[in-house]
C-alpha cells in the first residue's frame, strides 16, 4: 500500500455512501491503520448525487481535502456514470473502480480495472431490502485487500447493533457474499 490510499464513493442520498466511508475507516482502524472518512454534500435530498471519501494509511493522515485523484472508486448507482459527470474526474488513474451493476461494459471509463458487482441483487437476496453499501464494502475489501474481512464484519456488526442482531447479521451475510463474488472473479 502506498503512503495514503484514497477512496471516493459516489452514490445518491439515502444509499449509505457516508456510512460506507465511515465503515471503511473503522475497519482500517481495527486493522491498526490510520483512517479518515468524510462526506461532500450540501442541501441535497434523498436521491440527489452525493460523494463520500475515505483515506487509509500506515501513518498519521493530515490531509483534510476532497479526493480528486482517487486510487479506488466505489459507484453505488450506475446511473451516475454519464459523459458529463464529475464521477469521471480522476477515474483514468484509479487502480480500481467498483460499480453496483450487473452490466460489465463501461466504455466511459478509460480504465481497465472496472469491476461490476450485482450489489442490489445481493442485498435483496441477503438483507431483503436494497441496502447496497455493505455488499459493496465486501466487494471493495476483496478487490483491494486494503481492509480485512474480519475487521469489516466487526465494523458492520457494531454499526448495526442498535438495529438488532438480525439486521447486523444480514448485512454481514451480504458483505461476505459480495466479497466471495469478487474473489471468484
């Protein structure tokens, strides 16, 4: 891992982009790394495009700015991939792009490392509702190796413990299913 790994998450309000960034940071912390997570949104409402950011490092992180050239991107809603989208900024230099989709062809990305994951399908199957952030985090862990699966499970379990063990367990099942989906290739 280079000094600071930067991750940019694109989604829509209500999809859990901010929670996803927080869970990446918490899991990295459990792995003994330094981390940070923060959102970028204004007065947007549910359904409006939002971004969230995460950083992971072996050393203290002093940066406090948006991420314009991410190493990794997570796209929670494939409809955001459009020719005039700010989502494309910096995508050509990414080490990997993860998209919630069953579609595999992404000609707008000038990047060979695009992985599609049917996160919505996995979420519906494992959780019963289209909460896609946890499956995408499992896929991210498998794609990058930046966070350990066990640390991610712990972070998810703690985040959802207030909603009941069953909800936490279903989210963990979804992240493990997506992790295995990416690992199988």
